[in-house]
């Protein structure tokens, strides 16, 4: 990761007991081998409140995540955010990138900071608005180059014009790698005709978003990372939390695990190219989520979870 500013914070320790992983728990995301369980900043604010104290706790949590071995963090200028159960709209708090810079810059080596552009407070950005959004992220995160930028759009027949703008910014050296989010198979094909795609972010969880099975499989064939969102929240969507499920609880009880850990283990079972980016504001939940990498689900467990319908 290329930094553009100095932070006098103590160096971060990338090793810990939780971080001890088998080779199968890594995936090459662009030019970095990342652990398959990363961290998403969408939930950094928790269920309520805001202010300086909350942001300081977020700084500490991000540093702890990296100390535990996380080397893939997903963010956006409009994170953290909150919303209601089942909703697709959300309230943006807009401080995640600032907190990431304060917590982690200068960034560790072998580290991927993925951001996304597209949504704005006025709706989806026009193609000509994307360069300013990328420049804003460069400044906010304190870097000269963005590791990975995901184009997130909704309801469009073609994403070629938007993606073409990002490809131009990549050619100028502002972006290292490109991804797409909330897309269909034809969108992925459109993007790949313009520039290489290293990641796809779509909704996916136990009994939720299974319409994306096809694109998940295609990503595996193409060597593209599939990075699902709403992995823990599923049908609760923007509200956060982990919805109750008798099937998930049954498997969790067998493993002495939490439902969140089982949802993460199931997600990782979908393919070596599938990465998880669970978000939280809780130190305990962060540690529990990372420990899900050590859970091996049996064929019987998988059958129970695969049978859950959304």
C-alpha cells in the first residue's frame, strides 16, 4: 500500500493466535494474498449514537483488527451507515475513511484497502462525477493510489460508461485494481471487456441472495474474488445484527459456535475465491468473527444450511 502521509502511532503487530491460518484461508486479491476473513467498516458506528468517543472506539477497533491479522478492509466514503430492518436505504455517517486513516496510516505492507464509488446523497453518480469521488477517497484515506475501487451501481442496463471512467483513472495511476458491486453476469462481462476485474461484491448469505449463485460460480471460474455483503445480516439488510434461524442455530449448537460464525463458515465453504468482510463495532464480535475461519462444516451441516430458503 502506497502512503502519502505519516502517522506517528505505534507500529501494528500483524501476528496473533487468531491470525494463524492455513494456506487455504488466503486469496490473491489483486497483487496481495489476503486472509479470507477481512473487515467491513459499514457497521463501525454500531446501532446508535455518534460523536468523538464513538470514533475513538472505532480507531481502537481497527487497530485491533490489524493486530489480529486482518489485511483486507472494505470501506466507502458514506460509511459507517445505519438503516431499518429489511430496508435498502440507509443513513450515512460519512466518517469511516477518516477513522481508517487516523487508525492505520501509514498502512502496513501486504494490505488491501478496498473502497467503492457510485452512490451519493443525490443518487447514483454520473460518469463525469466519478473522478472527483476517487480524488476525495485518495485525500480522505491519505494515499497516493487506491488499492481497489469497486463500482457500485443499481438498476442500470449497462455499466460500461461508468466503468470506463474508472479504467481511465486506473491508467493514470490513481487506482491499482478495479471491482464491481451489486451487478449481474452481463455487467461483469461488460466490465471485463474494458479492464481486468479482481472482485465482485453482491448480497449473499445463508438463505439470502442465492440468485447470485451463478455469478459466484463464474467468479470462481475466472479467478475473481467474490466478496459478499449482508453475509451476517442477510434479510435484515441495513439494520445489522444476525437474524434468527433454526437451521443456523442447530449447526451452531453442534459446533459450540455463534450463529454469526456459522454464517461466515458457510460463506467460506462456497469456494476458495469467496472472501468475507463482516463488520462490527464490538471487539468481542470482531474476535469471534475471525475465529470462524477455523470452523469446518460437515456435509450434513452444509446440507442443512443449503436447504434454508430466503
